[in-house]
C-alpha cells in the first residue's frame, strides 16, 4: 500500500539519499548473487544449493519534465546529472527491484521465490513510498521504515519562516525605513536654516523625532521592503481561502488555507526549486534586521529620556 508523507520540506539532498540507499542495497544483493553463483560452480546440478540465485537487482529512475516529456534510465550518474536544473522537473520516481530464488536441489525442496519492489515518488507537493515483498517481510519493513525515516527527518513545511512571516517582513521593512529616515533627517538638519522658525522647531521636538521616525520608517520601509520579501515568499506561503464575508467592509475576508498546506509537501523541484535558498535568505535577513530593530528601539528609548 502506498504511504504518503505530508507537511515536509524535501530538499534535493533527501532525494539523492534515497537513491544512494537503494543503490547500496542493489549492490549488496548483486554481491550475494555473485557469491552464490561461485559457491555452486562445478557442483552437480542435482546437488546445487542456492541461497541467492539472482535474477535481477536494479534501480530505475524516471524523471517527468514540465514540458510533458518523460525519461527512464537505470543510470545513477545520469540521474544525478539531471538534477542540476530542478526548476524544469515536474516529478521523480525511483524504483528498485530485487528478485531471486532459494533452491535446494540436494534435499529436493521446492524452489522459493523472493522479491522486493520499492517505489518512491516525488512531485512538487507529494512524496510517497510503497514497498512490496514476497517471502521478505523483515526486509520489506526495514526498507520502508528507513526510507520513511529519511523523508520524515526533514523540517516541517509549516515552520517559523511561514508562521512568523509578518515579523520577518516588517523587520526588513523597518530596517530599510530607519536607514532612509536617518538620511531624510540629516538632509533636513543640514537645511534647517532655510526653514521657518516654527518648522525648524519640529526638528528639536523629541515626540516628533522619536515617534515620527517610527511612523516614517513604517511607511517608507514597507514601500521598499514589502516587495523584496514577497518575492522571496512567492512559492513558500499557503494559498488563501475565504473565511467569511464582512458586512463592515462589504467584502470577503481571506485567511491562510493551513489544512491544505500541511496536507502537502514542499518538494524542492519545479516551482519550489528555489525555495530552499529563499527560505535561507529570509532567515539570514531576519537575523540581521531583527538586531537593527532592537538597536533602534534602544536608541529611541534613550533619545526619549534625554531629550527635552
């Protein structure tokens, strides 16, 4: 039965880790097949005992592209090379096949056929696992659990970057606004003598200096900061849904569709290909700008206390 994993950010590294794991497992079984074959070399057909009479052990890769094309190959190096441009990839399927049988002709026992099929599918918003085995229950459980653990070991999609986006957006906006407000203030201060007495007095008013700066920073900062952050958040945020109709403003009120958001994944291919880099940039910006806001808050408090 196919199992879907939800609410995860699945980067390229995880997809490659899954491929590496299945490639290693395939190599392990191919070695067992070779050892088994050598053990039975020169042994009479009726006396041969096979623990791993190999039929097939391979990993196949299928890549679906945005333009509708599909390519399937059993070549790991080809697969990794195709991941250099993730934005053109719509989906990835990794399929592992292990088939062999156990034979004990010496004792006359019946042949026991064994197989283990592993399917791992990735699309932009979906990740699923399916492992089927015959006479390989323990191996089936182990493979399924290990791959599931690799995928689930990633960060939740609905994380602090999404939950606290307003804080991150306003942190950058205010930081830009503070810088521009200082520039405006020093320009006004340099031309103070050209102003009327009443207008020049505003530059010495602590209420205007302190609270006016925050007001100006909020307005100017959002003009420049909001577009920057929304570009970074473009494919990260949940889609909006109608919450209710407000009679006060005579329009629908929209909220984040969290249920849909956490029931899917963010596999970083296709439209989500740059999300890993963008999430990292957002957090780096917030780390710096949050300190700028705190420093400015301290400066504003000090100015409010010392200015008359």
